[in-house]
């Protein structure tokens, strides 16, 4: 026969075991809620990217020439006091040569990506860029592959290992030299201007 102390101990252990089982179920339930919330967050993040892309600016005949409204839509001019971009262009003309060696179509794709990124303040999909340039997505992919092969400052971002978005490398944009590159391209060899593209 059990003593009263043994009986109380058995009841206490049974209660502790019951409480531990309850806590384990609560922890598992909370873990599942966190996993569901993470999935919802990823889905919402992707939807925000897609919604931003749909908010395109009005169509532009030639994406190189934007009409300015204040500072929006204008390539930032380089300040002559900035030594950073001057230093880069003096460095055996690496950046200058890089952009001078691009074909007209490659340069057009690059500038369209640059301007769409500035206008939408987000990375751009192949479809959005293809729609803007009125060419096929496979043509955009081909041009992007060639630009990346030529070490043009572009970045590919993968969302959920399936959606690919494109953007200009932020470190390149911080140099504020796009206006200088446009000038260099417009006075290239044959004196053709970007309007001839």
C-alpha cells in the first residue's frame, strides 16, 4: 500500500508531466504561426515589388531624353568640385572605355534600366523593361547577358529563387556620372548624337 507522501508525489509528477505536454503543444503551435507569418511576409514582399513595377511612368519615345519636372527624371549633373568621378575617369579611362564599347542597343537597354529604376525606385523585371523598350523579353535577356559579360555595373536580384529583377549597381549610381557618359556617347567618333539612336 502507498503512503500518503508517495501518493502526493505521484500526483505532482503526473501534473508536471501534463503541464509539460501542454507547454510543448503551445510551443509547436507558436512555431507554426511564425512559419505561416514568414510565408505571408514573403508573399506580400513579392506583391509589393510587382505593384511597384505596374506603376510605370508614362511611355517615353526615347528613354534617354526625359522631360524634367524639377529634379525628377534628370540625370544628376556632376559637380566639378567632386574629385571622385573625375578620378575614376582619369584612371586610364576604364569607365569611359567600358561605355564607349557598348553597342547602341546595349547602351539603350542600360539607360532604359537606369531611368526606370530611378522613376520607380525599385528593381525592374525583364517584362517591364521589354514593355518599355517595345522588344521581346528574350532580347532583353540577351542584351543583359552581354552587358554583364562586359562588366557593366548591373545587378540581378532573385526573389524566392524564381523572379529575377534587375538594377543598376548602387555604387555606380553614387558616382553621379551618367550625364558625363551620355555626353561622351553623343560625341563619339562619327559625331552622331543620341537622337540618332
